[in-house]
């Protein structure tokens, strides 16, 4: 800080060189990366075409890929949880793998593995749920797959937690965490409007809103769960009447007397 006539003037942030220590991936992020890449590679190595009835790829899609028809007409609700761990498009798989390696470890270090895993689970579930519901509204049976909703939701969380933190996007472009968040929002809106992929847009929007609520504290499932357990335990308690018929265990001893020193 530099002082000038009693007014403190902050210096411009200095964008430091790329920190190689940030390339160390964390435990939960590594698990997500292996789960996504492993499941996607298994799908890629299966025989047959995905639109060919009875083929191996078609059967795997029936088992793990969520869509409006699969979830809401055929009752395969479990695919809401398995869909984020498979990516059919190779370019999307490469992008998601890179973003998992570079972005998610910062959030896991901030929150810790347990809360970070809750963040990933809730944003992924919100994304697949909103995407399939939008498909039900538009009448298009679009597959909602991959961790794109969670990754763009992570950009929202990163922009809130590290709003003024100077970063270098891919080690080249200097910006702050808040600028990175706004850039990701604009990128998502641009691709959705150009491609008119409203199902994926609803998936991204729901995951981003979930991330904003979790990061700002306006949505806290852990606190809600603890409050519910407390109220449930408290409902089983009751006040026992004392000898005088009143609650509180009888007559209280007077303060300031020698009786408080007995026994």
C-alpha cells in the first residue's frame, strides 16, 4: 500500500508466473477424472452403433445415459446419477478432463474432500435433472451426459471464492477469478444461443444456480440436515414435573446463602 496525502492507494495486482505446484491434482478430483475417462473409454471400445438396437453401445446407453424418455417415461431414474460419468463426444471428454485437472483441485483444497464431494454431487444431479425436464418440455429426447454442468458450476464457485485472486487462464491470459467466472457465463450463453440446445442450457443454468447457492451459503444442506436432526431429537424430550407440580425439578435454592455450599 502506498500513502498519498492521507489516502491509501492500492497498487495494481501483479500477475505472477505459472505455479507448477497447482498442477497437483487432489484425491476427489482424481477419482472424478478416472471415473469419467474410464467409463467413456469402455463405451468407446464397445462394438456396434449407439442407434443399432441390441448392440453393446445401445445397451450401455440404456443403462447409464439419462434422457427425458429414459428417466420420465421408462423409469430409469438411476441414470440421473450415472450420466455425469460418461461422455460420448471425444472433444468434450478432452476439455472436461483438462478442466477437472486445472480447476477442481482449487475448490477441493478450499472446502475439503467431504464438502467438495457434496458440491459435485448436487451440481451434477441438478444438471441432469433440469436437462431431462427441459427435454420433457421441448419433446426432444436429448442425452444429458458428462461433467460439463459441474465444471461450469465450479467456475461460478471459483469466481465467488477467489473473486479478486489474479490467475492466468491456461498459463497465458491474465485475469481475476471474477472475470474468469463472467467469461465462462458468457461462453455458455453464446454456445447455447448459437446451437439452440435448450436442454443443455437448462442443465448448465441449474448447476450454476446450485453452485451459487452452495458457495454463498444461501443453500446449505449440511446445516439443514443438522437442524432437522436437532429438532427431531428435541421432539422426543419432555418436561418432568417436580414435587410441587411445576416443571423444573422442584423448589430452587436461594442464591447467596450457605445452602449452595452443602455437599
